C-alpha cells in the first residue's frame, strides 16, 4: 500500500490523533515565546496567548500550508511596540489591549484587501539581502530593549544609540539577583539545546524561573515579576476605528512583514506530499486570523519560522497540530494565570534574547558580501535604518532599498560583445579569459540582457554607441536571445537608431527574436526596412549570411 500523508479531509480522526503529540510539543515552544513577545510589544502577557489561540485556529482552518504555525514573531512584536507605544503616548488613558485590537484588525483588513486585489506577488516585495539586514537591525534593537530587564535597571528610552549609552551609564546600579536569574535562564536554554535537543527549551526555562520565584521568593529579593494577569475567558475587545489614521503606517509594515515571513516559512518547510501553497489564499487566511484575533485583544499575528520548524520536526501531519497548540494556549490562560504571574521579567527577557539573537546572522551577511558588494551595502543600510530611525521607518527604508535595488538591476542591463569560439558554432561574450575567440571583420555582434523599456533604453543605447565607436563596423548584429521583451519607447528608439546607422553607412541586423518581440517589430516600419534578409532565427544563421556576403564580394 502506498504511503500517503493524511489530510484533515481524508482521515480527520486519525489525522487529529496523530497530531496531538506534535501539537503539544509545538505548544511547549509557542506559549512561552508568545508571553515573551507580548512584553516586547508593550502589552499584557495574555495578549501573546491570545495570538496563539484564535489566530492560530483560524489560520489552521483557512490556510494552504499544513505545517505553518501562526501566532506572532519577533519583528511583528517590535513593530507592534512602536505603534502601540506611540498610541499610548498620544492617549495615556488608552487600554493597551484596545490598541492591540485596533492594530490587529487593521492588519487583517489590509491583508484581506491585498487578497481581493490579488497581491500575492508581494511575497517577494522585499529582497533577501534587505530582509536580512532588516532582521539584523530588529535583532539589535530587541537585545538593547531587553537588556534593562536583564540587568534590573530602568532607563528612559530615547532611541537605539542613546539607549545603549544610557544602559552603560546605569550598569553600576544593576541588580545582581536579577542578572543571576537571567544568566540561569540562558544556562537552562543552552543546556537543553546542547544535551536535550528534542526538549522544549523555552518551556523548561520558564518553568524553572517560575519555580525559583515561588520557592526562593525572588520578588522579595528585588527581582521584578510579571504580576497578576487576567486569566479566564478572553473578554470582547472592540477596536477603535478612530485610531486607524494614526496606526495605518505601522499596520502596513506589520502586514507586509507578517505575510513575507509567513509565506517564507511555509515554503521552507513544505513537503513534497503537501498540496501546493497559494499565496493569495495565504493573504486571506493570515488576514482573517488577525481580524478574528482583534476581537479578543490579540496582538498582530503571523507565521514563525522557528515554531514551524518545531512543528515539522515533531511530526505534525496536518493543520490539526495548530488546533492543539491553540487549545494548549487556551488551557494556559484558563488554569495557569496565577502561576505565570510569578514569572520573573528577567526570565522572559532572557527567552526573548535567546530566540531573537538568531535574527542577527553574520554568516548570511558574509555570504551576501561574497556574492555582490552592492547588495551587502543594501543589507547594511537596512540594518542601520532600523537602529537609527526606528522599526517603523526602518521597514520603509527596507522597502525603498528593495525598490532601488530592483530599479538598479533592471535599469542598467548588461550589453555584451559576442564572439565565436574557434572551430565551433558557440557564441559567447567577449572575455579576457578567451582572447582566441573570433570576430568577423566589419561585423559587431551585441547582446543586450533583459527587458528593454523607456527607463533603461538610454543605458543600453549608450553601451552600444561605445561599441560602435570602438569597432566602426559595416554591420551591427543585435542578438535578441536574452531580451524577453521590448517596450514602445525602446522600440521607437530602435527604429530611429536603424535610420541613423543607415545614414552613416552601417546596417542593422536582428537575430533570435522571441515571438513577442518579433510581433512588435513587425508592427513598425523597421520590419519592412530590414526585410527577411536582415532578420534571422539564430545568430549562427546571421553570421553565415554575413560571411557568405563577404566571400561573394571578395570573389567579385
């Protein structure tokens, strides 16, 4: 009998039973991290549990990925903190959960709107180097943000570099008991990862932190704890549409990061037996998850790479594992609120740092630098943008850099001089490594790479003009094999270039036009001027025709 990965539709009972243990394993990672992320977002810790409940369940029912685990992530939390912090500064009486509800609803509506407009292609909107730099900047910001809790000191936050200076100035005031709790948490996480790789390290760290708080009385020793939290059933939270105008820039950034991270995580862990991912369906599912979570005060949600990796490694087969995670988060809220209240802030801060430091990936930066220096600079600028300007403006920097990068790559296409490898019909770009490659006297073969349109046609024309001055050919053969398309302005300039060259005694030939370009050329006077004798299917045919003509002229 062929092995088949069951789906929720095919074998719902068997599939759910098989996903209980993987779901509980994933919950052991998701729940402690959700509590920690809520503190980053300047929200009560239950807001993190809310994100692991309703958004997790809604995505499980609507999403196209069987494995994606949707609660919240570090970049979302830090963007959420910036938005909610600004809202609370404007209106100190605003309830944090109301602000979270408004932000989550706005994020959800934006994602659903993007689905209506079929904007799934925005999954690739931010380039990988820029996203790497952005995440690194977020990682640095989170570490600096959590250090005061780690050290037991208090600072007035004024921006990344000023905060660093303030932390250094306040180091003499640190609480050794608080630092000891933090170091102990780091030690537990490191030990679990090293010697118990399959164990839920964050759950162990949180459990031991709570146990130490209860047994030793850490609060009496000056270690701050989470304190009383509102357990029981979530209360209805009504978003305030009046905040939309102030929050929409943050919501747009969160929506973009949420979708980008979610689709990246889903693609990274999809199995061959899983159904194909649908980017537009993902937009709707994540949007609906955020919109639904808003009404219980959930912070904005999205798919997380690390928790999705745990979900897959634990053996999850279907979305049922995410329903188990949601149930576990709900049970935690109902029954463990008094226990969570004993958790030291230093423990949460250590968990946050331990699982956020991975956002800073020097190896990836080195790899980018090795491949392309310019894109490495974009990554650095994106990183510095977050640290200098803050996360909300930093994501705008990331988007602008991605667009600039796209424009830079698209608007400066390469134009190669092509020569023939001796003794073959292989044509390749002229290169110092192959000085023996042949060029026929009086023939210049040029190959533009990329779609030619109104913005880059000037660059292409300039490079061709440089080649013409160097070679002064009788015939210019344009190899169009690497040119997928041409726009009207560029086509018009090609017609004008042919007229100019003809006036200078130089002929223009075309070869290897794809059907789209050929059809467009045939709609212009250029097709009639060139005729069949100057338009060829391949470069090889054109070169043979040129060589035959030269031989015929010599014979005369």
